[in-house]
């Protein structure tokens, strides 16, 4: 637990909106931020539950810049399958230390919890796939790589799947594409998981990709197709119940895949299996494209979502 744990009942003031948010419940923390469920206590959003995410690891300028970049990204995005920014500000300790925070929409479930419950209908799975591919399509149009797509970072609100946790996003402009990973970047990859608390499960190594491994080993630059592979692992877990990535305690270990499980209880299982297989092609140059995947899943939902 960090030294900035906020007790339930304490109120946090957002200077930008001049609004108070009351701490309701601790949700979890990672290597860089800590999250709480809060409730707005005044203004137009009074009574609405949100998530307060406080950046507590400010050990380097790069980490401060990443949180500012994540906040700026959320501020400008309105896509319904991307986490929404509502407010932000600074939390000030009595000793003068300042920690930035952001307020986002609260969703009662994440995909990891929902998969564990084992009662997602096939049409709902297909709809979630469509929504997440739509979010990924937007990111790719902006040449942004997410790098941390996993069920714990996908939030569920009714029939909506929402992609969140953009702390590792990177814009792949020509200058950044030309450079290999630095030590801070690799450490950020290591620090992505929430500690186990309130249903959040630490899974920093289960959704690695060939491109992230090559990047961590300083053997290649980042490639935006990495997100397709990562989402393919999520889809495998969603539709088959199993993540085919061979587990490793070393983030830099080569990627190995087990046989993808069967998609059962539907006549369209073969189609979904093939789409997942094409997402998990090890060579990013041969991997399925987001637009093609979105077209396939959209047509499938038109069939099964009636």
C-alpha cells in the first residue's frame, strides 16, 4: 500500500471543476497509480459514482509525463468503447507533495470477473468483440499503441465493453518508431498490473506479445499490430475460457502459444476460432487487420444478435 492511501469518507477537491468527490472504496493499485470508487457530492454530477485514479509514482519525469499524456488522451476522446474523462486535479499532502489524479466513469465489472463467472452469452461475447475492435480501430487511426490490453483493463457496464488503463499508450510517430526501448519504458511494462485486491488479479505477463518482447529486449521498435495480438489473447480467453499464451515469469521470454481451445455451444464456433487464430499469428506482418476483423465480427453480430 502506498503512503497516500485515502480512507473511505474523505473528500477530494478537483480544482478544475471546483467539485468534491467522496472516497467510497479502495479498488486496487499498480506500480504507478492507485484507484478508488468515489461519489460526486455536488454540482451537475452529484450522486454519480466515478473512479478516482491517483498517480503516486512520480520518481521520474517520464512517469509524470505518461500520466499527463493519459489524462490528455482521455480528455479528447468521446468514443463509447473508451474510458471517459470527467474531471482531474491534484491531491495535495500536508507536507507539500502533489499527486495528480483523474476522474473517469465507474463500471461495476471488468471482463476478467465476468469471464470467471462463466455466464456470458455468445451474442454478448460477439458484441464485446465488436466494441473493443472499434476502440482499437480508433487508436490505430491515430497511430496509438495501447500495450496493456487485458481483461482486467476492459470494463463492463451492462451491454457495453469499455477499454481503459491508457498509462502505457505511445504515439508511434517516426521519431519514436526509430528508437528502441529505454530502461524506464521497460520498467513501465513491468509495472502494469494491479495488486490482488477487491477482485483485481495481478497478471503482468499473461498478455505479452512478440513485439513487446522484442521491444523489451531492445531488438526491435514497437509495432502497432501488437495490440491485435494482445486483443486476440483476450478473445481466446473470452470465447474459449483459456488464454493460449504459455506462462512465463520472465517478461523477456520468447512467446509460445498452446493450442487454441474450442469455441463451443454455437454453430459459428469455427469462424470465431479462425478469427482468433489469425489475430495470434506470430509474424505481425501476416496478422489479421483490425478493419477486416471488425467487419467479420460485425456481420456475425448481425446474425446472432437478433
